């Protein structure tokens, strides 16, 4: 997750949640906490790392509350081995709604091997985003007729 980002109000931004130095990854679940008065969740997608060894990945839809989202994916079966190393677990896309600074906090991450053994997690970097006010009227998705 990037340490800081800037986005213009009504603009979208994405960030990746990455894992480093894991072995035989079989499933994950991660949460992100944010300021819902400043940001709206647009989408969450699985990254390439979990399925990188050819394992079939299943991702139920994400669970979003006010100011938080949880997302996870799992693989089934004992073969092939899960990925080892570092890579992107998930990509989050948000929209800036109002000017201000919001933390992006990784909440209660869970990593499991393909045999459902818990992999210890150490969060090394949370992030934040600063939503800058529009210069002039903020653009909207509503068409404006012009003569």
C-alpha cells in the first residue's frame, strides 16, 4: 500500500495490497478502514499472486460497511503448491468525495497456507490519501447541455 497519495475531488485512485516473503499461500482475507465522509469504495479485485502457481482462485464478493471493507480469496486442493515469495494480493479502487485526508489502514489481515495453517502477518505500511478540492466546479457524471 502506498504511504500517501493525492487525488482531486471526484477523482478515483487505486492501490495494491502486497505480501512479502510468504510461503505456500493458499488463502487470504484483508480489511481496509477509511474515512467514509471523504471516500467511496468503487471496486476490489484479486491480484495475480494467489493464482500464480496455477491454483484455481475463488473470491466471494467483498463486504463493505461504512468506512471499512473486507475482501478475501481462497484456493482449494493440495496441488499444486501455493505461491511463495512476494506479490499483489488485492487492488482497491476508491473515489474522492470531499476534500480532506483519510487514513487507509490495513485491518486484521489473515494469511493461510494451502493446508489452512496461519501465516504470521506483520503490517509494515499503512497509507493515506489526501483529497484535494476541485479548482472551480467539480465535474460530475451528469451531462450538462451546452448551446
